């Protein structure tokens, strides 16, 4: 990957001082033992490059989101084992969450969610997690590691996070189904979500506690919306559905941190990274702005 790295929104948007910033963007360039397609380790580069092309004025909020004091820190790369990498990510998140920042982590495969999620849970013991995903990610081990992208939410449960609300789920194994029953999780399966009715969004919001961490695996969206992801699954959420849910959660809950993961660029196309950047922008406007 080219060493050139742009801050989110480009240099014009970059707030000069991380200590006085309101929002910190944390790029986590991590990918280990992917299940299918690869390339998510370079995801932060592609997402922030695309973000420079966004208009600085949000068309729904009628607000210049560039005024939100956003500071993007230099991208972090990881060469050690999965567990050590997760701990390093948590340590990085600790610094910014302890300072009261809204933390937007960008990856990277879904493993990048675990460190920031655990950091937020330490600071906010009543934390609940909204998980946008095609997969449950509840395996005990995958591709030789307990800290693989397919195990992220299993580790979150073991850490003591009691409320996890998965949305868009449409691919999992029997082992994961057993964990759902054991922990009495109530996923919102993709086949129960219709583009013609948003009634399910109210149920999602009501399932969450007051304090929320939002993790968005881009394969939660339908591949027609984001084709550039490692494990695409047909029948996912539409962009407008996801945006409506983000707005509803931001309106009723206190979202303290979020991540976007599993972006894998398709050569010759800018659709996936542009959509991912827009999702990050919308989270900042409708969740972090509050």
C-alpha cells in the first residue's frame, strides 16, 4: 500500500490538535487469517482517501460536519500475534476514550472492533453493542485463533458485555446458534427485515441500553451497496436502511464510540470505500455531534 495517508475528510478538515479534538479517527490496519477475500488491512487508507471527496455539508442535518473538530491519528500497523494486536488496539483506544473523545475506529478486519469495544466497556460498564453484520461472529476459534474476525462477539460476551444486538444476520453455524440460545441473544435476521417497513428499527433501539458502542461490518450491507468486502452475503441491509437506523440510535441513545470494518477495495471501483466513508460521516453527524 502507498505510504501516503490522508486524514478523514482531507487536510482541510483535520483538526490540528488531538487533545482539543471532539472526534478522533483511529485507523487500525489489521488483517489476519481472512475467511475468503483479503485486502481489509489496507481499508483505512482507501476509506480516508475516499473521504476527501465527500461534500463538507451534510444534506440531511444541513450542517457543515467539518466543524466537528475531527482529528485523524496516524494509522497503526500490527506485526505481532492476534492477542497482542488486540491489546495494542485497546491501549490506543484507552487513550482517547479516557479523554472523553468520540472514537471512530476504521479497519481492518472485524478483529479491530474488539480492542476499542473492550476499552469502551471498561469506561462504561452499562455499555451495549449494536452489531451490523452478515455473520454472528460467535465462534470459539477460527483459522487457528480465538482472536479472529469470526470470534469477535464471542470474546465480547466472555468479557462481560451483556447486551449485544446483531442486525442483518444471515450466515452462521450451529455452534453460533447454540451461543445465541445460551446467552438469550435476539438477533435481527435479514430475512425478517423488509425495505417496505421500518418497524424493526424501533425494536432494535428498545433492545439497547442507554450507552452504545456501534460496530459496522460492511458485509452487513447487501453486496449491491458495498461489493468490496471479504465475505459478501446476499440479502443484506440497504444503505438507506442502515442510515435510518444510525439516526434512530443516535437520536435516542448515547453512542460513545463506533467502528467500520472489513472494507476490501475492488480495483477500478470507488463505490465501496465511498459508501464506507459516507457511513462514517453520518455516524459523526447523527451520533458524535450529539
